């Protein structure tokens, strides 16, 4: 019985190390969110840090409220893409654990 617990602890430590490395890698992965057919673009890392915002000059002088809505939509699009990218990258690491669908790591 003790051997099983020791092996389980080694596996847990290895998974923790893998998750730490994956999180470090994800900090440099960038995704781009778009709104208004690409007139507003937001580049965000998979750690939710915004790197760049680009606004097409054709909408810069238009209705401020519309521009604000486009920015919100672009940020939300980027955030959704971050979540999808993180889930995709993490799925390979957690595939053998038999976790229920939708279960998110880290806890």
C-alpha cells in the first residue's frame, strides 16, 4: 500500500511541475480578438495581459459609444480565445487523469 501512495505522490509532483511549466509557456502565447470586421483588434496573452490594441483610423473619429462597444467586443473575443487556448493546451496534460468533463485545473 505504501508503494502506491509513494507512486501517487510522485505523479502528483510531476503533474504540478508540468502545470507550472505550462503556465509559464502560456504567459508568452498571444491570441488576437477582433470586433467590427477587424477594425478593432486586441492582442492578449494567455495570462490575460493585454499587449496591444489597434483601432482602424476609419472608426477613430466616429461615434465614441460605438468605439467603446467595439473595444469591449474585441476584449471579450480575445478573452474567449484565451480560455479556448488554455483548455486545449491543458487537455493533453490531464487526459489520463479521468477527470469529469468541464473540471478545471488548477483547483
